[in-house]
DNA sequence: GAGTTTGAAACT
DNA sequence: CAGTTTCAAACTC
C-alpha cells in the first residue's frame, strides 16, 4: 500500500498486487495528513481482494488491526522518518483517542487545536497501536453509533443507547437527540423526554432551529458519520460542499479507470502516475467548476 | 470569550 | 461490572 502525494496536498492510496507495484486500486485519503509525509507499507493479503472497492472507515481500521496482528509494520520511504522502537517519544499520547472526534471517525487530525497531537502520519505507529487498543477494548469502537435497530425496524436507533441523567435527552449532550432520533429501550437514560409522544420534545421540534437542522440532516451532503460512517462535520457544518461522498467515489472511479488503462497499455509506473495525476486534475477542475457555478462565481482560466 | 454543565470514553 | 476520572462539546452568561 502506498500513499502518493498529489499536488495541492491531496493524497492517493494505491495498492500493490502480486509483489509488483501495479496500480490496482485508488482511494482518496482524507486531505489532512501532514503534507510532507509519505508512507509505504506492506499490504496484508485480504487487502488485495478488495481491489476496486472503497473501504468504509471501520473496515480500514480493522485492516490496520490485522496488519498489527500479523506483525507487519510500515516502513518509511522518502520524507521524515517515523519514530521507531526506543525512539518513541514516551507513552502514546493518544491512548485517550476516543475523546478525539477525528480519531473516533477514523480520520487524521487536520487544523485542529489539539496539543501534542499524534493522530497524524508522523506518529503512524502510535496511532496504529491506539487503534488496535480501541478495537481490542471494543471491536465496534469505530462502527457508526446509529444503526438500524432490530430486524424489521425502519427507524434508526443508537446502537448502545444513551445514559443521560440530567438533560432529559432533549439537549445535544444526548447522542440520540443529537442524531435526531428517539431514545429506545436500550437507553439507560433517566427522566427521558425524547420519545414519540413527549410534549416537551414536540415543543422543541416545532422550533425553527430544529426544523432547519432537520433539513440540513436531510441533505445527503451533510449526513454525519453517525449515520453513514463518513467523516463528521460537527465542528463546522459549513465545511461541507459539493464534494459529497458520491463525488469522491466518482473521482476515485475515474482515477481507478485511468490506472487500469495505464496498466492495460503496459505503461511505466512513472507514466501511469502522470496519467492518473492528469485525470485527477481534470476531476478537480470539474468539481471546482460546479462548485463555483453553484455559488454564482466565475472561474478565471 | 470564559466559565459551567454534561455525558461518553477511559481508567481503576 | 461499578465507580471514578478525564475529556471535549454543548451550553450559559
């Protein structure tokens, strides 16, 4: 597996196959890793069976755990060296990583205000260990918290249920309320007012702010990780744009197709990379064109 | 913006 | 497994 740095900070994750570095699959890696870092590591066998598919976050993290279990460890290529063995700077600082939204959703930190952040490629090994520790403790730690509920249930529900004591489950402290769903029988909350017939809840849901939020949630572009396994935009919903998950998938598909074409034509690795980069440029420009168009702006060409 | 409240996650 | 601590987000002023 190789993370290729693209111009502009974007990164692609390429998978090696059958020992030779054939471009089998491309994944857009969240655009937040340290831009000077390059990573090259071995791919566990199961990974090669996933050619052409986009891995949801939990699957990616489980693969990392498998890598660690199998004893495989990443090796560094050009770029800053990763700390190894005794060179590790003390105990991992992300043992409490579950508190970090970025880590919890399987992302790297980017432009966060965190102190001594290890949730980046520079601290890859510690991060992998923290992921493994989390998965050891709770195999579903990186699964979305909002599931479909029991078989046959239409409404989504919190997989673990909330434990609210003082908020009446009518404030955003409550994970169920925050996800705009009712509390269910598995919740262990006290004084819950977040149920279908609750007059307090009805009063709240009739307020404009709630309606507005519900509208936003209804938009596919803004669906939070809790529902889809995609990165959350909890901190600033304005960050979302036309770059929806579909757009990312479509872009990846284009890049993959380009890679396969290069492979078919037996192009050199270098040429293949160039072709893919050019394709990425075309995709990016198209995305930007649509984004600007939707905002009534003009593109200088 | 600072201080307080809250509940999830981590820890013991 | 229950109680405690830590943490970051939500909330209030």
